[in-house]
């Protein structure tokens, strides 16, 4: 009898667990269930059908349509496009609500009763592809995965925008003199609510953006200011790579030309920094050979740089 009783209790608990799992899957759906008055996310696509059948819309398209129907859009910007090597970078993730109902992003939630309570948080994740360089190691690439959590709730009223400030704890490679990080943030809220609609669990993908790091004298200079580049060529080899990148944003061909003309530089360190900067800007691999860089520039480099195609 005792064994039979334990078996029955085990089956009941198993059935309850299956029911809970099914309810969670239902709540996590990125689209409203049929019968709620919003059965069609894409023209000709009914939720009663399989939305992922061959030739049908992708999940990303369905989610995009879901947000578009409610007037919601997303953007991301860097708090500063250039950051000092020893500085702190941050992103601003913005939610724009052009719809008729408020939207709430649940990013923090308490569960249980003290002293057995606990908290859970939404998070931001990003795969960061970094291109960086130093005079010693040349141009390198690295990959890093970031996870940032512990945000508060974000509520955006109709016709307004809200934003999350996301600090990035990027681990810059030791000895890096300049770094460009490319990332596409992904927000994982605990839930999203539109007005009185049932809450949904939907991943929010933001557009890719770019962050640049360099010595403070380069990063904090005004956009288009040529002085950090000129000073680096004259007396600060450690700033040449970052200053070249910054200068090339507004005068690419002129920057490459000045680097070529300034070869070989005042010393071996200066020559190496110029060649690494040229390698980054042109995607050519001529090492520290002054003759090869000059020959390429005279033969074809100036023309290809003018069109933006250095390969």
C-alpha cells in the first residue's frame, strides 16, 4: 500500500509539472493566442496555421510585425562614440512608443516571502567582435560575450520614448593602442505588457553599433580635429594608430597619404606604428617595408583609397 501511494503521488506531481511547463510555453509565445481579436500578425498568416512552415514568415518577421502593429520601435546608440582606453563605455537602448497604449518592460521581479524571497532580472547580452592593434602585435581580432543585468522596470507612455543605460565592462586586450568594438545588443526582458494585454516574453534585438577606444588625447578630441593626428606623427608614436583611425573618419585618403609621406618616421617605434595604422586602414599587408608601401600607394593605392576600396 505504501509503495502504491508513493507511486500515485509521484504521478500527480509529474502531471502537475507537465501542466506548468505547458502554461509557461503558452505565456512565452511572441504572439497572442487565437480568439483575442489579434489573430493575424502578417497579412495572410493566421496563428491557427504553422507560422514556420516552408515559405512562411520567420520568427523574426512575426515578432517585428507584432511590435509594428503596436507602434513600437527600437534603437541603440553609444553614450560616446570614442572612449578613452581607461574609460567606461555605455550603451543607450531606446524604446519608442508611437502606439495608443503604454508598454511596460519587466526587467526585475521579486518572488516568495522573506526570508525565502528571491529576485530575478532581465538582461542584455551581446557578442562583441573587436578589432584592435598595437605596434608590437599589429592588427588583431577578438571575440567576447557580454551579459549585463539588474535593470529596473521600464514603462513607456504612448507617444513617448524611454531608454536603458547599459554599462559595458569590455575587457580591452593588454597593450591595445586602439580598438573598435562591433556589437548588436539583445534585450531579454522577463515580460512585456501592452496596456491590458496578457504579458509576453519576447526577445528584443537592437541594431548593430560600433564603439571606438583610443588614448584620452585622441578619444576626447573634437570630431574632425586634425591636431591629435599631427601631434602623434611628430612626437607620440603610441597615439599614431588611434589618431589615424580618428582622422580617417573625415579624411581617409588624406590620412593614408600623410602616413605614407611620413614614413619611415623618427625611429623604429614610429615606423612600426605608421605601418600598423596603414595595415588597418588599407587592409594591405606590407609589413614594415617603406618601399613596398610607397610603391603600392604610387601605383594603385591613391586611386583605390579615393573610392573607399583599398583591397
